[in-house]
């Protein structure tokens, strides 16, 4: 992870760490904080606790998003302090709706100049974001749509359950826009619970979401999503999301948390060890295996 | 309704909001669910008035069968046992924009008399007093879901004459304009608060008080909203939650009382 972030994430980059509640690479976010990247533009549909931590640590000066909050809990206090009080510095924002953000990635991933959607009608959102533009269909119906521009992150970082050494990555459970955000990016880091043999991937090609051809680095980082989750591997740590509300409310407790859990540790392995084995055992779900399908052999 | 009164009545404000909302889902097939109260409402409806209800979460879970109360709309319990898991694009484009969603729940920090909602900002956008989460999927849900149900607690600061920001469009106040919009959604159809239930007038699109919850007066309602509300000629009383509904809420859906106390 140190090498991947050192080589692929640069000061001033637009960085997308995606994952809709599921598969959010907290491990990568922490490494970016640890390496003290600066002036990043952070893009994400749902700036969640990871961006509160990163923005609280001062790595970014702009946020592109569609819903900011601590899902199921409430606010992102560090982000709000920056927006409401420029404390300790202002934070530029550029906001969309979820569908708009998804389609920005779609346009970026598909090499299109814009993407049309039926949204934003009679909403004030376009009035505060000039990049959301009304347009009429050139065909007979003349339907009014709004278009959004492509989002092309310099770096997209996604977590997946598994990948082979080339970065062919498989995901199950909530897919978010991992695929779209990866294809839209200039550089891609895939972080996984397990690096597996290529044969494992080839046995179930429908599950491959990101091909190694667009991946620049593969990092094996077990529990790398915590407190987010990896379906089938560990549960969402809801208690931590609730606890973050208390931690982030006061800049001093936030700084102390970053000191203890990010700057004070060399890497994510130490973070995992610091929680201890019993903690991770408590987050492990009972198994619920999928049935197997028969792809057939056509020799 | 004071807390004492609610104790006398044998149910909480949240419980009557949940029961009244669930009854509105009778016959619904595909429902876009949020976390918190809407999640409990939809699960209650599945047990009572809408056994065929498919729960859709914007995280991409379709036909979810959660085995525990999810804290967030992206909980892993929504995945295991679901009918389908879709990408975000498929969910918003194929399921929502194409018009498959019958009912969706929305809420907000502010609502106006035409059901327009603000989830973006209190105060000036560039110098916000309170920065709220933003749209999420709400803006497109408001446009495409055939019916919108709003569950919100009522107060002067949330039921306002003028929104600080219109995140999600409701009715415009001009029925001819609304009819010509060509959206698949019909705009907000019901609002359930801790004081009563509202519909929207068919000719003006204005929120109209239909029922008061037991022990609530018209004065209570007026004291907790920023405009003088239109009141139905046949203003009724919201039926209290039945023993069966209360048992399901307390024993099956929210045994910890996280959302319903």
C-alpha cells in the first residue's frame, strides 16, 4: 500500500475512493493521510467517515459528491466545520445527485463528452452547479434532459473481495459504482481481501468487475475496508460509525484519534493487530454460500 | 400530543407515524425504502397490508429481505437473500428512471405547502448556517417514483413557508404546469407527521390536513407549521395503532426501540 500510494497518488490529484457503504478502502485513505498528501480534490458519491478523516487531516481542498453524511448516524463534523466556518480552512464543494454522480463516472468510463439524465427538473441544484446543464433531445420528442460532464479521476481506489496478481478483480454484494469509477480513472489501485490464483477468477468470469488491463497496482489488505465491510468476510462496524460521531465532533479528539490510529501506526497490518483477533472474530458473519452455476465445458 | 398523553394512549409518536404510514402502502408492489422509520414502515406493511411488497434500496438491493434492522441503506443484511443486486447505474436508470418504482419515502429538514423538500442547506448556500447532506437520490426519486410519501416530525422550522433551498421538486402550485411536466411521478401524495396525516389537494397541489392523531388539536398543528394549513372539510381522526401493529413493531421490527421510543 505504501508503494502504491507513493507512486500513484500525487499532490493536487483528483482522487476517488469509491464503494457505496460497502468496500470502502479505509486502508488507502489512511495511507494517503500518513503520507501527508495535500491539495487533493476528493470525489465520492457519499463522502462518508473516510473523507471526514481525510478532510479532517487536511489532505484535500475540494470535494465532489452527491450525499455527505455518516450513513445511518448523522453528520460529518470535520467536513461541516470546513464548509460552515472555514475551520481550519475553506473547502470548495461541487455537488450532484446520486444519479448525476453515477452518470459522471459513466461518461468518464465510456469516453463520452457528457451523459444525459432525467433529473434536476425544478430543483435548485443546477443553480449552484453550472456543470449541470439543460438540453433538449435532438429527436422528434424534444424531451428536456440535463447533462453532466465526465468525471475522470487521476486515481480511483476501489476495494474488492479478491483479485489475481494482474488485478482482475471480483466483487459480490453491493456493487456501487466501483466499475464505472475504475474505468473512468487515469490510474487505478485495487485493494483486496485476498489475492487469488488466476484459475479462481477464470472459474467464475461473470463475477469479474474490473479487468487487470486497467489496474496499476494490486494491494492485498485484509480488513482494509474497516469500519466499512466486505460482504461475506466481515460485517459493517456500525458501533465505530456511531463512535465516529463523538470523535469527530471535537477537532482535538479527532486529531488524537488520527495520532493514535493513523500517524502512530506504520501500516494497516498494525491497525488490524491493534484491534486484536477477538475484535475481528466478532465481525465475522455466518456463512451463506451461493449456489454454483454450470458454465459448461466447450472443448 | 404531549409525552404524557402518548403514555396514556399506550403508544409513542413514532409508533402512530409508523402505523399510519404502513397503511398507505396497501397494494403497493415496488417501494423505494430509506433507513430509520421508512424501513420499519415498509417491513410492517409487508406483514400487514402489502405482503407482495418488494423493498428497493438505493444501494442497489432489490427485493431485500433484511434479517435484522439495517443501520444504513448499505447494510450487508440487505444483500443476503435479496431478489437482485444491481449496479448504481442500473438501479437509477432501469428501475427508477424507467418508472418501475410505485412508492418512495422522502424526508427533509424543510418541506413547503406543495411538498417541495430541502435536504441541502439551512441559510445561504455559499455561507450556510447548517450544511445538510444534499440530494443523494432524492431529487430523481421525487421526479420518478409514482407516489411520494413523506414522514417528518412537524415544527415551525421544518414546515416552512419558504424553503432555503429546493433539493427535490414537489408540486408547483400550478396544476396545469404539473400536468404538462411529463414526469413518471405524480409528486408527493401523503405526509405523515407526529400530529396528523396530510394529502395534497387535487386542483391546487396544496398540502391538506386529512386526519389528526388522537388527542391532537388543530391548534397544535397550526402552532407547528409556518403557514395556515388547508384543512379537509371532513377532517377525521387517525386510527390508533392496533394491538397487532404494536406487537409487530415492538417484538419483530424494532425490539431495541431504536427508532420507535
